[in-house]
C-alpha cells in the first residue's frame, strides 16, 4: 500500500494523511512521539480498498495540544507498516 507525505508538513493547526489500500482489510493509523509512545490513534478498523484521507489536528488522545516537535505517523495494513515524520509547529 502507499502512504503519501503529510500535507502540510510542518503544520500549525492540522495535517492531512493520505493512503491507498490495495485490498479491504484492517487498518490502524496512529501518531507516535520520538520515544515510540502513542500520542493519538486516528483510525482502527476495517477499511475498503482504495484511497483514504485522515486529518490530525495536533491534539493527543486526551484532547490536549501536542508539544511542538517531531512525531511519526504510522499506517499499518494487513501486517505491513509505513511511517513518516511529521513536524508540529507552535
């Protein structure tokens, strides 16, 4: 599957994450800090074949604004993982 670079990146208020699935299946999209700790889960379920877009507003799972810095967006689909670096500005 493919995972396009986040746009915009770096970002202030929100970034768009786009990916294309070759088959219907389990998908997890999540944001992690540099230490590998989960910051926020954006998608966790079954999605259909084709293009998908999800947005991250820079908030963690508790609704608090994430600190400025580097994070990783991770998409996992049917055992395959793709990562990309995302930078949050203040």
